[in-house]
C-alpha cells in the first residue's frame, strides 16, 4: 500500500478523528504474503478444535460417570462441571503444545546430527 504521508512515526496508520497512531490498524495485521490470515492461524484453530474435542471426550466419557452430582455439568448452566470441563480442555491444549514444542526441538537436534 503506497504511503500518502498519513502514516505515523512508527509506521502505523493514523486515526482520522484524533490524528493519533492506530497500532491495531489493518496494515499491522498483514504478513509477508499480504494475507492477514496466515497458515499459522489455521493450524492453531485445528489445535484448538482437537484440544476441545479431546478434553470433552475425557470429561464426558471417562470422568463424568464417576463424578459426584456436584461436579457433573448440567446442560445450559454455568456450574462446577463446566469449569472442570474447560480446565480439562486447557490441560489437553497445554500438553499438546508441549509435545509439539518437544517434537520441533527433537527434529532440529536430529537434523543437526545428520548434517554434522
């Protein structure tokens, strides 16, 4: 996008009403290819989906039958069971993220061993 002199000092577009910089402007979201929605975003959405499905499967298929009634989620209510289900999804996502990071480090290390 050609600059018409309306960019702020940090390269951010300026707010036409206040004249100040807009850090969250459209141009700050662009990636190298000009696409605001990169491949990383798609991969993260897939990771979120897998974490939610796996967390819900753990909660409803494994834990739910053995939980006391207080910890069971009731449909259409905010309760302790919903919080426990959410916590399981977050834990599954954390474990997945750690596993992905470990696999990347392992692949980088094994690639250096083969090359060296």
